C-alpha cells in the first residue's frame, strides 16, 4: 500500500505567495489610480474646452463676452437675475471678463443663452459654478491682466494636473511650462509661476482662448 504524502506548504512558500499577491494588488491599485488621474484630466480639459467654445459663441451672437454683456436681461433672457443684469458702467462692456461680478455672472449668461448645460447651481448663493472634478477648485471665466485677454481660469490645482493640462493644451516646455504659451500658472498671491513641484498646489491656471 502506497504511503500518502500529506506535506503542505511551508512557511517560506506561503510568505512568497503572499508577497506576490501583495505586489500584484499594489500594481493594480497604482494602475487604477493612474487611469483615474487620466480620466480626471480629460474631464477637466473637456470642461475648459466647453466653456471657451461657449464663450466664443456667445460673443459671436451677442457682441459681448458672457459676464461683460450690459443689459443682459433684455438681450439674452428675462430670466437673467437682477444681479447679473447691469448697465454699461466701470468695466462692463469693455470686452474683458475682469471683475468678480462679471466672472460670476458669465456662467448665468451662458446658461440662460442655452450655450452651456454642464454646470451646477449653488442655492445658498444663487449662483452657477463648474467644479474642477474633485480637485477642489472651480472652472470659470476670467482674464489675463498681463496680456489683456480673456481666459478660462481653473483654481487650486495640484501641480501634476496643471502640468498635464499644459502638456495637452500647450507647449509643455520642460524648463518653464507654466510661463509660456496660452496656459499660464499663478500662485495663490497671483504671482506668475514658471513651473511647480509635485505634491503642491498652484493658485490658478489661466488658459487663453
């Protein structure tokens, strides 16, 4: 009668198997995080492109950029709120979205003109906003005071996201990517940045259109 071999796995063999499983799980997690990061960047770029395209269409249709349009209630829609229906005064009508009021009202003008639908509404402040996809900031219209041109502004971005957007929408220059071309970076005080360090956030990213 044959003797049955009941020998099982040794402790060393079990340890090796567990290490291999841990490495596989870690690789899957890193791959998933990378995929999620790419998806977040793509979604954010889509929002930037949608907002810039809607703004250009608005300018073509109404002669002013959204937010900078005087008497919007009579031109765009009677649903424009009183706070976003203003006459020509100060910087209103100068061709730039260059005040906090104009920036806040730009999204309302676009929504009421039916040129932008992927926005959220804050009932506490009665204002529209576009979230920057889990990055903590928001996407809005603003202007670049250095070039005197309108831009899409994305606030409070992680450095790696800002650099990836620059690579996809601009020149991605190695030495100073955030200070060249149409994608420009600024710190929280509004000072221009040449680049940034991983693990940090920049104050804002301005994308000209």
